[in-house]
C-alpha cells in the first residue's frame, strides 16, 4: 500500500488490508472491502468444486433489429503503441486459424492509456459528466451538483449493451456500478464529514444511463449524439421509482414504512454486469448492495442469520458514503427490511423513457453478476446468473411459459414465473489427483458432470423450511440448503452463439485452501482465476443436467499451474482475473479482466474455443493505470468493439490533487466507454 499520508493528509478509509491486484481505493468503494471480511458462506456444502435468438418481437421499426445488429465484445481508446513490461516478453504474432484472428497481440504494460493493436483506432464515446439530458450543464469537476449529475453520465461504467436503430444510430446502455468519492471530490475525508450535496451527488451518480449514439462516417467509430432531439436519453439512479413483480412482490420481507405494500422500491445500487431480453430490454444486475447500509447489527434477531449471508453483520463497518444522512431508509436500525429491496435483476425499457424499471423477484436475490438470456429448444426463456463472492454459486432461471414471437404482452410476463436453479458440479477424477496445485489429473483435463438443482418454481418452494418468497429474498440461504457447489467468485456468464456452450468467468479466490480444492476449482489461493464451460444435455438450455470443463486456468503461462486448453503456452498472452466474457460472430471467446495480479494493467483478451487454435489466447488491449476492463461488446458486423473503462486512476494514494491517471483528457481521470475499430474497415481481430 502507498503512503497513507500522501498529499499531506490522512487518506480516508484506506487502512484495511486488501488482496490481489486491486488498490485499497477499489476495495473500499466498490465492494466495501469484502475480502477483508469473514467469508459469508459458512455452510458445509462440498467444495466442488447468446446471444438471444433472432426471433425478436419488439414493436415498431426501431425495435425490429435491436439484438440482430449487435452482439458482444470489447473495445479501447487512444492509439498508443504497445509497450512491454520489461520482465515480460511480447507474445509472437499470431497466424490465421479457427476464428479468423490475425492481429498482433498487445504486450502487457503499465501505460496510462488505452493500448490497442497496430492498425486500429479508438476514441471515447461517453465519459463521466457528459450530458445525457438535453438541459444538462457542461461538466465542471470543481462545481458539481446533484441536479447536474442527475442529467449527466454517471460515475464508473460496467455492463455495456447497444440497441441498434437502423445502420448508423443506436441506443447505448451503461451500468454505473459505484462511486469513488475520494476521486470525485477534492479534500474528501469520509462519509461522516462529507457535505450533504456530495452525498446527493453520489446517489445520482449510481444506476445507469441510456444515450443515443451515431456511427461516424460509415466506419466502426461511434459517437455520442449531441444537440438535436435525444428522445430516448435517460438517467436511472439510486432514487428512481421502481416496482417489484413476481412471487415475492408484496411479501412482508419487502414491506417498509414508506412502502407498506412491498411493491414500490426506490432506486438501484452497485449494478455490475447484465444482459438483454428477446423483446429488447435491459437486464441489469445489482451486486454489492450491502455496503450502503448502516446499523446492520441492529436488525431484529430473527433477521440476522439471513442478512449475514449478504455480509450485513456486526463486523460490517458503517457505510463510507453515509447515504443514511440524506435518506433514512439506509439505516437498518430504523428500516430493517430496506436491504431486502436490493440485490435483484432490474429490467429497463430503453425505448420508453417514461417506463418504470422492474425488479424481477423470480430471478432471486444475491450479489448478482450477469443476466444472460437464451431460449430453450421448446421456446422457454433461460437466464444465466452468477453470484460474485468467494464460495458462492451459479444460477439459472427457466420460464414456465414459452416465448412467442410478436406477442410482447405475453413475453413480458416470462420473467415472473418459472423455476430458479442452482448448480452442483461433480468431477470425474480421483480426489487424490486434485491437490490444490493446479496440476492436471491423469485424464488430461479438469472436467466432469453436473446438475441444476431446483430451488423454487413459481410459488412452490423446493427447499424444506422456506416458503417460495423466502427462497427468493434469501436465495443464498436456500442454495446452501440445496447443497450447491461453492465456486471461486462466479461473475459473468455467456452462451456461445456457435457451440451453445455456456462460459463462466471465475475471477479468483485467495481464501480457498488446498483441502478445499476440487476439480471445478482446482487451485488453492486462486489469485488468477479460471474460466468454466458448461455444455447442457443435448445442447438444450432447458435441460437440468450438463457436462463441464475448464478450458482456461489463468496466470503466467510459464507457471505450470496454468492451462490454456492444451495449446502451446509459449505462444499465449498472460492473463489474470477474468471478469466479463462475450463472443463475436465466429464464436471466439472475449475476456475482460479485473484486478490483474500479474502486476500489469487489466485488459481485453480473445481465445478461440474450437479447432486447432483452441486455447490460443491473445491480448487485444490494455486499459489505463488503475482501471478495470468492463463491457465488453463486439458488434455483429464485427466492425466495432466497445469497452467500459471503469475507475481509471483508482490507485493507492490517489486524490484529485495527486491523480493516479490522467486518462482520458489529460486532467482528472473520468470513467468512460470507448470504442475501437480497424483503420482499414476490417473486422475486429484481423
């Protein structure tokens, strides 16, 4: 950790130890120092360890092509030459192979810029403080206000998706996961001493933004639409009125003094990854919501065992942001059920600025990461979700009814009734061959079988001693009782549009011991993470059995505990802490990283998952100092790749007077979404 007295004053809230490649600032403001707390899952469960189909029903011309035109991926900014870390040789140039990837990889580096391959260009699409609404003022770092922030692009940026409106226009949705007040305000010394206006700005800077973007000159570049009519632009914040639907809506566990019916929550917090629906709406995932509340030790005794599973315990310090000073609902001593109203998947209609966001209770409540949808063979809607904490679980939801093309009224009910499942994994190697070192078992791979265990179907609970509503509000406890497999921080999940395999980013888990290693989580002190592939029976997303394997065990390729699907490790890029995943139209897996524990900047990587090039991982870009790579999104024409550059400059000792980064504009660091494209109009990866 850097000198806590840097800049001549004691930096607030930075004394707690932190792990991995993240800074103390990131640990504090993003997740409330989750890794410094005791592991929330103390159960004795065994440590075992799409792209949506083209049948879109959206009304009107604008919606007809919403998900057909853009698919998934990442991007960067700043045409900066690749600079190698002096201790790490650059991978050799690639050759054509399955997936059509021929670019020269970017070398690991510590450059304060978006570093992209030779032959590519990049630019910033939208940054913190840019106008969203037409009457938004220009951003002024030293004269911020809550009123302005409610109309401007929020702070930080995670999940990115694009809804095309023809060839050259689109709507861009971006999550605003969290705020870092230490970088947002000069002289910030902590929530208790913060001004009321600073707290209100923080509330306004959470949530998400919808902005209209336009293609520049027929290239792969996209720009924020400024001036003129921006009828769809919208800010969603921690203060936006919402509603609950599904089996838990109206249950006593969701009722508060301000909402005695338990149906009208306010705002969303810490939205991380997400997804889209076949009818053209956003699904955004609330993750580390626990850190925003104070007095978690003062809830009724009967509630304490349940909320402690979400790390709201006696040992949880008071929220550093102190939202309770502005809105009493964040004080659990006064409103003990308010925390139950966060931790959901929220559906938002980007085409209706007047629509009310919906928290879909049938999808369960946990620290959500991802909400990737696909259709089962019989037409039922399937949603894949991770719970991003150490030793937590992987989930999926399967709707009761089937998707009907063109019947939007019907389709919008699909997320309110169905079965929520949790995953249990079984390895096929003797336990003696899984010793925590990452050494491959005798059969040459980490793999096995698994099943989806039902937790709740509509209003019917499958968990003894818990009602359906209790299963949905306290989903972690229900999954504990069901015997689900404890995983190494399950984050993003995506389904390969070519093979149908479901890929899961397991970011890391330094708390796993050798005794807790299993075939799905084969390394102790797993600081670099791995990627898991699930192949469901018959390639049908609606089935309840599957096979699985680990195509990628991350880290330095020179480390024998790494695995790149059997590919020659002298030809691959090093990678650490996979976070978000996506696919291009060729079925190549794109991976963004968060918290690189190899000592260089985070980045975006791509790897074929089939054919002779399977496992040939290459680094496509790096983000600036202190930043995390989020998004990503590769357009279906494969001419553009979007990436969210989250928390640039979030380094130990950083303040506005001592910035950890100057990206993107040479002054204060501003979280931004960037796009990268080939200078000659070739497809991404060429």
